[in-house]
């Protein structure tokens, strides 16, 4: 199945009161684990690629080639969107040219007027090419590719202004952060989320920083209009823990245990288990 944009899967999620998972990819193992799990669970999926990960994987064209080749080789039939995560203005244009099916332009650090201006231009380009576009208002806390935010709550009026430009989905800060959540985290602001939902109507809303948010908060966010939830750190932690265990048990020293295909296998399985758990929580199993 060819890559699709995320519009149809997210509209169905919004109407059906579930969320589609965006799982960031960092290499071949990540991509293979996520695609195989989505296929096994008959779930739509969004593969997220940060600009840093894209650079690590030798550029956006390399990523597109790997993902398309893998979809064909693994006979993946569920809807798959390849999505730029937290893209700069320049990065968004580069991914459009490289063949991504979905783009996020994060203009949240610009004054709202400039965010609107740049988003409007990208809306026109994406519409012309049949791509979905995610915009952001209110910085997400934590660190993402060197950009550090404090977990701000977006202004619902500004969210409405961006939503009215014709974007496919909207990421709005509601106190969520990237990475591990600190012990003193105040939680999500459902009051802000509810106000944004009321102003943006049918627009699918996006929750960044899905790692570490309690299940009850995830479910309440979905009830209030969140249709896409991003997960990255949790897969990284699971991969690292499984790989560490393999080495600490000395399995890399047994026979050909040092072969990267064996060395990375426990991490691959750990990613699959994490993705399965999240897809079940988000309610997107059998929604392909």
C-alpha cells in the first residue's frame, strides 16, 4: 500500500473517539517494529521523523526510500503516513520535496502573525500536493532537537486562528512535555484542551509528549478531541533497557551473539511491545 496522508485516518479517529499513534522512527529496527505491529493489530499508523533523526538516517530521501521499500517488502496493507515531526519552515519544504506524505510545521516559537503567515504558505503547498499538515500553537515542554519549551498552555483564540487556515490537525500546548515527566509535573490542562476543542470544532487535535502521561489522562484527552498522540521516548527507553539486559547477561559473548541482527533483536521486540500497548490504550486497534 502506498504512503497516505493522515487526513482520513484522523477524521475517522475524531469521529470514532479514539486516537492514532505517531511513533517516531530512528533507524531500520524502529521502522520495521512499528510497521509490523501496526499490521498485526490492523491499526493505522503515523511514522514520525524529527529533523535530527532524518539527518542521522542520511537525509529525508533515504528515509522515504527505506519506508516505501519496507512497506512493499513486509506487505503492509494498513494506512501508513510518513510525517515530519516538529519541522522548521525549511525542513518542511525539504520533506515535501523528498516525498513525505505528511508534514508538521512548528511555528510556535514565532510571533503569532509570523506563525500564521508561514503556515498559510505551507497549507497551500500541501493542499496542491495532497499532503496533510500539522501546525502548532504554544510550545510543548521538554527538549526536541535542541528546542527547549516549558510546557506552555496555548491561547485558544490563537489556536482558532491557525485552525482556520485549513491545516489538517493542530498541536496545542496543554502542559505536556517531551521526554520523561518530572516528579513535580502539574498534569495536563483539560480546561485549556476543552476551550481549544470548542473553538476548533472538527479539527483533529494532537497530543505531543505521550510518554509518561497516565492512562486516565490519555483517555480523557481523547474524549476532549485529541485524535493523534505522539510517542518517542518510551520506545527509546524500552529499546535501551532490552539491549542493556542482553549485554549485561553476556549474550553478546555467546556464539555469534555480537551479530547486530541478534544484538538488536531484544530492543526490536521491546519496541513492538511498547507500540502494541500504546495502540491498545489509544483505541486504534482494528481501525485500519
